C-alpha cells in the first residue's frame, strides 16, 4: 500500500485527498494515515492539509521495495522487483532466481553486497548507503552468440539514465564502463546460462557509484561517484527507474534487428574512445590504433598504422587510452 500511496502522491498535480486514496485503494482513512506516518518516519516529507489532503514535498535517498515500485514507469523491466538491505551479490541472486523460473524483467537490487563481483574475477567493493547494485534478469529469444551485445545495450541505457537524472556529461568506455571526467562511475557484469543454441537467461549486473563523498584510496585515481562530480546527493531510486525505462526502450530496438543498428549512432556519440588512439591488450599480443567507433555487432573498429581496420570483439581484449585508463 505504501508504494501505491507514494505513486499517487507523486502523480498528483497538487494535493491528493485522503478520501480519494481510500476510494482507489479500498482501505480506511486510518490505514492511509498510518501508512503516511510510516513514510514520514522513513524520511519522506509529506504535508497534510485539512480539507485538501496530502502532498509530497521531498523524497529522501532511500531505496526500499516500495520506493522502487512507486518510481518504476515500465511495461516489464523492473516490474518484478526484489530488494535486499544486504546480499552476497545481486548477480548471484539473480542467477538463482533465473534457475527458479523468475520472469523476464525481474530486477534484484541491494544496498550492500558482501561478495560483489567485477569483470575478470575481480571483486566489486560494495559499501552500504551510497551506491546502486542491481541485476536485471532477462530471457531473450536470440542466439547465444548475440548476447554480448546486451551489455552494450545496458551501457547505453545506464549512460542515458545517469545523464537524465544527474545532468552529468557521462561517456562510455568501450565496451561497458560508464565514465565521468575520465574516471569510472559504473561497471557492468553480464552472465548467462545457455544451451548450445538457446539462452535460458541473461543476468546484467550493474554497479554505480552514486553518493560516495570520496572513493577508496586504492581506486581514487581511476574511479569517481556522481556526488564527487556534481557536489549533489542523487536519489538512487530515480536513477534505477530511469535506467530500467531506457533499457526497456533500447532492448526493444535491439530485438527488431538483433543487433545494434538502431543504437550504434547514439552509442558512438557517447564513446570516449572514439577518434582517439587506443592500446588493445590481448591475451598475448598488444597493438595500438585509432578507434573509429563500434559496428552494428558492437565490435570496436580500430584502424591500425598500416591502414587496415580491425574489429575487436569485447570478450578478448582490454582497451586502454595511450596514457592511462581512458
Ligand atoms: C566491472 O568490473 O566493471 C563490473 C562491475 C559490476 C558490479 C555489479 S554490482 C551489481 C552486480 N552484482 C555483482 O556482484 N556485480 C554486479
């Protein structure tokens, strides 16, 4: 009920009368009054004016299931939400739920991860109270070979969502790091369960540094947060809902052609590596070239010194700028 009340208060132009809420939700006035008081205890500023009703003045940066449900404006992405104060890893939980048959679009979010995981077996530091840790479970009917492109669909959606909610000029470091002022703001880890020619499910996990005042010493040279860059506290639920909305739109475009044709231009526009010299670090060889952008398969097109163009597939290499991370 709290989620429904929050949604009504947010959608209402000005005051929403207690009676209106009772009628729509089919509950008593006392029940509404109690729920509003609980919201106030959680930090929402709700004004109650006699003969007019309730009005929401300010929402805090709380992430709860109710808050997420009330913010979500999608058809399927994030419509089934599970929220945990503490968890080992949202990707691990999403995979378990994938095995148990959870529906396409299920979102797992947490405030703290005890065993957050990054790409290439690294760990992902996941302190509480300031970041977004979430994993989206999807069940695409596409060949497993096309699945790596979904990571780029999420990178684009996260960049768009962050831009919209924070005003930050975010960019993408190929294939899927989100960057602000040359430092990493978010990372994406995609995992999947497949048969030889069939995808059971894909889990796209994303970690975003939102309200940290400072980064840990060992990563402060290359990582940043929204708060460090903007000086402002951002409501995490707003960012989550916005990314779900963008992902839903972009995913539907992706499905039409099962590649990035429709998203390529937008992605390349945000690509920090574009028109820059890059170092491509493979398992046992390294070369430098000039990054042109991605093709419709999401491969980075790199022009080598001899003029030939090489397509770089995301699984096989790391990309570095000539002088550091970007
Ligand atoms: C990277 O190395 O850049 C990817 C980091 C991905 C971290 C996110 S946080 C939510 C989800 N759960 C995890 O354990 N990892 C991902």
